């Protein structure tokens, strides 16, 4: 499932990042790593970015980038 398709408030685990090494590097710099649990806080209207929580931080992720992040629906413990 893509991060873009996750409903607000739901915890998921990142299982993979598509889009090449450049995108993977950028997301690693933001702290979005495979194996991490993340939660979609809000999806901005009119094609705006998603606000996601990961590691106690809030990050804005564009929709095209969110399409490249593969997640799985699992129970995650929030920190």
C-alpha cells in the first residue's frame, strides 16, 4: 500500500521506498527509513502535502513522494 492511500490517524510501517537512490537519500535525511513506524496526521486539501509523524517529529511530504513510499498496516507503538 502507498503512504498516500493511508487514512489520517492510522499508524503504518515503512517497508520500501521507490523512485531511485536520490529520493531514498532525501527521505533518509528527513528520518523516513524502512522499518520505521509513521502516522499520517493530515492530508492537505487541493493536492497539498501530507503531514506525517515519525520519530516524534512532524514532516510534510508531497503527494508524488508519498506515492513512492510503500507501507504495511501493522500495530506500531507510538513513542
